[in-house]
C-alpha cells in the first residue's frame, strides 16, 4: 500500500455547469485505470474516479492520507500521520495540528496551539471537536489499509553486516533513542538543527562555541548520543582528555556497541599510557567490528609502546592480511624498525606508505628521519621538504631540516629552519643539543633562540615530544 498521496487536480464541468476539483490519491490510480479499461476492480484499494474525471459524476469527498515514519525509525521520535479532508488538514502528533485551508491555504496557523499573541486564550472548542472527528477518520483509514498490506524482505542485509554498519554509524541502532523517545518531530528538528550547527562549528575550528551549544543541548537531553560524542571530540581538540573520556563513557552507557567511541576512548588511554585500559577498549571495538584494520593497527602500536615488538608485528600482520592497502599498518611496521634503529628497513616500510598514500606527511617525515639516520642528508632533505609542504603547520620537519642542513655545513640555513620551527611551536631547548647541531654552538642566533625557548618553558609552554633519528 502506497500511503503518501500524489494529489493531481483536474477542473471539470459537470452538466449543471458547476466546477469541481477532483483530488486523486495514489491509491485511486489503479482502480481508476481499471475503470477506464472497463474492468471491474477486484479487491483493489482506492476509488474509481474515471466518471468524475470525465465530468459524468461529482467527485467524491475522499480522505487523503500521508505519513512520515522517518523520525520514529531513525531517531525514536514520534511518527507523523496526516489526513486531508475537504477544507481540513489534520496531523496526529504529540502536539497535534489542525488547519482550515479555506481560511489558511498555506497552513501557517495551527488551530490546536495557543496563540503566541494571547497565551491566556483557550483553544476553541470547535477546533477540538473537528480534530477529534478527523482523528477518528484517520484511525479508520489506518484500519481499512491493513487488509491491503503485504510483507516483503525489507532489509536483505545479514545480521553481522547490519551490526557492523550500525557500529560505524551508517545505520541507526533501534535501541538508541538518544533521549528523544516520543518527542514531537517539530521539537526534534530543533534539536538536530542545534546538533548540525555544533558539528559545523567543530568543523570550522570553533571548538569552544561548539562545546557551549552542546552543553546547552545536553541539559535538556542528557542522553543524546550524538551530542555527547560531538562534545567529547571538542574536548579532545581543546586538550581536555579527561572531560572527553567522561562524555564518551556516558555515551556508551546509553549505546554500548559504538565502535568509533570505543576506538576513541582507546586512543585517549593510549596517549595517557594507560595501556591495559586502551587494550580493553580496542578489543571491545574488535568484537563489534572483527575486521577492523584500524583497531588491529592500534593494538600493534600499543604493543610497540609497551616494548613488545613481536606482539606488535602479529597485529600489523593481521591488519595487512585483512587489508593490504591500509597505509597505517605499514607505518606501524616502519615505526617498529625505526625504534630499533633499523633505518634501511624502516625507510622501506615508509616508502610503501607513500605508494599507498602520497600525501602522508608522517611517511615523508619519518622517511627523512631514516635517511638522516643513514647519513644520507640529501635524501633526508628531499623527504622533509615534502613533509613541510604537506603539513605547513608542523614544526617537526623544519627542525629536522635544520639538523640536515647543519650536517651539510650550512649553518645559516640550519638556523633559519630552527627559527621558523620556533614560530610554529618548537619549544624544547634540549633538542638544540642534537649532535648534528654541534657546529652551531656559540652562534649568537642559536643562543638567542635557546634563551627564547627556555623562557617559554619557564612560562609553562607545552614541550613537544622529541623527534630525533
């Protein structure tokens, strides 16, 4: 049964000369076509309008039914069922709607809502009676339609695929109502408008404004999963991992099998060196999406950080076997060999990354580190210049370029790169003691830079991790 009407209007003159409009519903198309072919409709839903369309009979007054189940199926809000009959439009919802199209053709004044100009005014009794009549008629339409329903395979996907798509966020979880159970979609639309605005603010880099909007939304809907997850992402980007962790945990309490949230929690714990907590979350993510090469690679990185290279290799091998074109697994293998100072082997893995992902700044930068470790400063400089071009905000390739230029005896270029690196956030004076920078010691420019960096450290500036070959 197609319940959403396709309304076509045909002005026809009956013999009396009176002009009528016949509103054709989709369910009337089939019996009307059969009537035009002089075939008696057999158990067909709808009404034969062939005589009315030909001007031989007055068009009947027919209820035109419409529905929107998307709010219910996708977000757990209330469904919408509507009926148009004669001059009236009625919508069944938590906040029902009634419009008199004869007086309000654009349906802008809901007769069942209190007046904004006069909140003390009561809803007219006549409107309540009319709404009740149309609600009864709507119930009859729904009951009559049940005899024409049919069952088909609505979703050909298997259970495992559905679970995976839900975990990745491509399909809604039927149990995850996000605090919107039974909400009128008119109100729900405002909620999602706020969500979209907050996500756009996050995308534009205005993390504080996004977080403020989300906190306001969560005061009304504390279990809204999308708001919790977006706020957690804001907190991570604002450098508040503890706050992000709490929001993710609240989100999981509402909807436990969220693959992305499990992975992000694991990342937070990994950065804090809470390896067992990170391991638990990554393994939970793999239970939700067993073929996740992302979680496998993160497990490898976790074991590498714990000083277990053989365990790391096993996870990287699993990821590559699952997806040979996943560059992060090759990057992990490169890191494994770089940590062991196997520069030639490590560079080979980074070059594989660059074949799969030519714009990988990590691949170019770490390949440059390997070349520095092998004493090939020319190749190192080529790799590092490419890394600096791809990621113009990072200070790391500029610092490493200074190391490469100093190794070639070009003190001026080395100092210039160090100064540019400082402009981009380089703040650890200890890195100025790198062996390749020994030739710069005593240079006034280096001493001024060292004092500047030391002052930044005293003021509490963030000291970035050391990047040395």
